[in-house]
C-alpha cells in the first residue's frame, strides 16, 4: 500500500505543488487531475488504489476551493 500511495497520491501532490506555483506566477491556469472512480465506489479487490483515489479527490477539492483566489483552478 505504501508504494501505491507514494506514486499515486504523493506523486500527484508533489506535481500539483510545482505546477501550481508556476501557474500562480503566470497569473492563472487549470490543473486537471484524472482520478479513477474507485475513490467513490470502493472495491474490496482494490483497497489501496481506491483509498488513494479518495485521498486525491479530497486534495483536489481542497486545493480547488483555495486556489480560485490565485487565478488557478484545480479540478478532477
């Protein structure tokens, strides 16, 4: 599960941080996160991935709510 989260969750978060800063400096932009439905429709055979998707959905929504004031939209 750790390896899955390192790539899936923290990979997205680290990339979003870098891209967000650049977009903020240029005055705006849009970050589109492509996230699987397992975050909303849990599957017992895909627990780590589903939990990772749910975490990414939460991060995307939280950053999206905060980012509007910076001219950056975050959707997923």
